[in-house]
C-alpha cells in the first residue's frame, strides 16, 4: 500500500510531465544559460527554445506574474528534485 501511495505521489510531480527535450532545456536553464545559448547548444531556433520554456512554465503551473520570476521558480523546482 505504501509503495502505491509513493508511486501516485511521484506521478503527480509536474516535472514528470515534461518531455525529455523540456527537461534538457530546463537543465540548461539551471546551468544559467540564456535562451540564445540554449538554442546554440541544442541547435534549434530561439523560437523553439521559447516554446519549450513556455510549455515548461505551463506544466509546472507557473503563470505570468509581476511578483515572481518564473524562470527562477522552474529552476528551483528542477534542482530540488535531484
């Protein structure tokens, strides 16, 4: 029963909903790379990086806010996982 509860709680982790590419983008964000640097590293357009980041924000439940920095909050969630 405990294993089932733990498995359910893991499935609810929003980080689990990220695609491998979104996780890669988030990892590069956590390393402090800019969008342009991420695009260069992944050999994709800046627009593609922006779309991945927007999707990451949505999946992590980080709506636009004047009081909080979504990029920092996303990275904090990512690093607290590991």
